[in-house]
C-alpha cells in the first residue's frame, strides 16, 4: 500500500503529489503550521476572551468563553472561534472572533499581509453598512491589529468617550476634513501577535450555509429563482455606489475609510504565500481596466518563473507560454474600450456556497467573508461559475456547458428583473444586464474567469477562448504553441529549460518528504 502524508483536508500519496499542479511541498507543511498556530491561540484563550469582552463592553459580572478546538471553524484563509457571551440582563449569545491564518495569507513571506487583509475586510464591512444597509451581513463589533490598535463600535463604550468621539467627528465635518468611520480607535490592553475581527455568530435559526443543501436542492427552480433574485439584488445594491478606481477599501490609523489598497483578491495572497512575487504593491490602485488586466497577467508570468513545478516538460512549457502570450494580445478584444475608465464597482470575488447563508426557501439571509471584496470593472461582474456544481475549468463543450448556459440564462434573467427596480443608468433600465449578457456572447466571461484562475487558465483558454478565433486539430495546435511561445519573453525558451530542471529538483524533494518520518500533530507543539 502506498504511503500517504496528511494535508489540511485528507491525505495524499507520492504519485498524486507528483501529478498535482499545486506546490505540494507547501501543502505538506500546512498541517504542522496549523497545529502550531492553533496551539498558540489555545494557550492565549484568556487574552482572546478578554478581547471579546472589551469589544462587547462587558462588565465584571458578565463573562465570555471560547469554544473547544473541535468547534473551531478553519477555512482556507481564516479560523473562526465561537465565543459564548453571558450577559447579566439578557440571554446569552454567541459571537465569532476570526483570525487570518498567517501560513495561508503570505504573512511569513510578506509581513503585513494579514494586517492588510484585516484592514480591507473591516473597511468593507463598514462601507457596506453605511452605503448598502439592505445587504445582509453580520454585525461587526470591532477589530484589532497586531500592534494592539483596535477599533470598537461606540455603542459599547462609556458616555464620555462617545461624546468626545461625536464632537470630534462633528468638528472635522464642519471644517471640511475627512471624517472617521463609526468605530472608535483605541489601544487594547490585551493584545496578540495577530489581528482579528469580532462579528456576530450566524445561528441556525437565522440561516444555514447554502453548501449544506446545494447538491440536494439545486435542481429546484423555485429555490434557484429565490437565490438568484436575492444575489442579484445584493450585487446591484453594491454596484449602486460606483468607486473612482480599481482597488480595495482600507482603513487608516485615524479610522478613515479610503480606496488606497491594491485590489486584494485571494489569488494575490495565495501566490505570495507560495513565494511568488505579484509585483503589485499594497498601495497600488488602477484608473484603467487594461492596466489592471496587464498586471494580472504579469502575476501569471511570475508563477511560471517562480513556482518550482510550474512547467512539467517542453511541450507543457510551450503550451503555457503561448497561452499567456495570446491572452495578453487579446485584451483589446475582451475589454470594452468605452468602459476602460469605469464604472468600477465593489465586487464580491469570493462568493461561494459556504459564504452564503439561506433559509429553507433559499432566500439569502446573510453573507459572510467579505475579505476579498474589491472595486473592479463593471464588465468583470458575472454570475458565479459554480451554478451547476462544477468548476469554471470543468465546463467543456457538451452537456456540462449546455447545462451551465441554461442556468446562466436564468441568473441573468433574474438579474434583469431586479435591475429594473433600481434607478436607471443613462436612461437604461437594463444597463448592467446588457453588459453582463454581452460578456457571455463575446466570451469575456471566460477571459476574466481565466485571469482569476492560474491553475485553470490553460484549460479555459483551450476550451472556450481559442476556438472563438480558429479551429485547430491537435497537430496544428502543437505547431501554434511552438511558434507563439518564444514571444512570451526574450528568455522564454531558456525559462522552459530552467523550469524543467526545477521540476526535477522539486520531484526529488517530494520523494524525500515522503521518505521522512510523519510529524505527530498530537505532540506538544511550539508556540506560534
């Protein structure tokens, strides 16, 4: 029987690890890093309870207690710890304190990534609450940064603190200065080495994750209509307040919201976590669509150059480099020149089934995980790719594409019905719907999803983008890739040769990892 090693989810054999497109040396290290981080949090549970008490304004007779480790909810980029709050004059309730996972967001390779993520998500919570109050999100009680600075809702603070805060905001407004958000900045007495957010816990009586019932009920047309209509209403509400640039919201040390952070998507921090430079500084925002798209393609280029197993052999290298060359050349075809300067709208780039809480009829009751929301071009706004339960790179021509095309049409129809209830844009009651439909017919749906999926880009290009321009048999496709690959970069052919050697070294390192003793995650681990 083949030896297996643990991953964050399940186990893997050497044969499967060698065939995987991800950097499995990184993935094999995650279980131990998770264990060490959880040990650190558990050892500091009294500090965590004190922090939650601080943000909720509990008195000496009121207590809170964090849940057992078995109740912690570990996602791809965060761990959510439930905390039971016992109040003196009301029923007990639960809140969540959420910590970014430093070993998944690139904190070790790029110090400050975790803080960037917290500032951006907190700013998004606040912005949505102020500008789109109908969008259902958990209540944000407060958040903290690694340096001990915290922001707390004024409702839980003493009267004199609230009065001084109110007078200061009023004075700044009268004098024409930027006004801080509705959270008060203070230095928390109890601190951790990591930042956090404290939000309401979504009880089952309020809603359940869509992922729990998705496979069983996704063929129910009535439930689908409810879901599509509610999601459309949320997307349209966010798009009602256009933003001036492509980027992410953040909050500065004075508590002022600003659009001064790079457009933070999970792909950026995922690449940086694997030691792949994105060359997109945290303060970089964009005024034009094409500049943003070019930088996204440069991230794909950087993956080729820096991921040890990015290229398997010569023909794979030619295929990938030719695809990126073609993608760069096709920007003018897929990006509408008339929209290059906007509108730009706040977009939920990680809207998947586990982030959506619904009732039994699939009406949306709450959205969680706003961490990867950013301002993006309106033409990048498309229906989710998971509407038929398959990944965007698994929708090959045939029954799977036909099924998705049908449900995509349902979503867009629901979107148009909802848009007609919103104020017109340039006299057009279906302005955004027309852009969405045009994206499907012109193919920019596939182009933009390919840009967001480093692993799936080649398959999406091969299945959906390349056939728009010419049909090639296998022999002609190989010749096309061989001819176009050198135009990726003047050192493109040298890169292919170097990456083939890198893959050999990587494979040897993987084999040695499987020959080493397995780490016992139940042993006492070091503090994080």
